[in-house]
C-alpha cells in the first residue's frame, strides 16, 4: 500500500509540474502574440520621438554654431581695433 501512495504522490507532483510548464508556455505564447500585434504602433511612436529629438538637436546645434560664429567675428573685430556692438 505504501508504494501505491508513493506512486500517487509522485504522479500528482509530476502532473502538477507538467501542467505548470504547459500553462507557462501558453501564457508566453499569448504574450508573444500580443507583442507582435503591438510592435508597429510602438515602432511608429518611437520613430516620431526620434524624429522630434533629431530636429531639436539640429536646431540646438545650429544655434550653438551661430553663437560661436558671432563670438569669433567679435574677437576678430576686437583684434582689428574695431568697437564691438552688443
């Protein structure tokens, strides 16, 4: 009788482990399916954010270059003895 109980307990544990594994696989498959369907939307949002960031960085770079060019022109004018207007 002891062997029967041991077999039942081991069978129950093995069944629970297999059931848990199958449930995990099913859950992962559902999440993967959801992720596949939401990927284009996420990519579009990321692309829009990236485009805005690039435009902003380009504008900041242009402003920085303009200020640097003005400073350089002011220094050249000062070294030539001209009065710099502010």
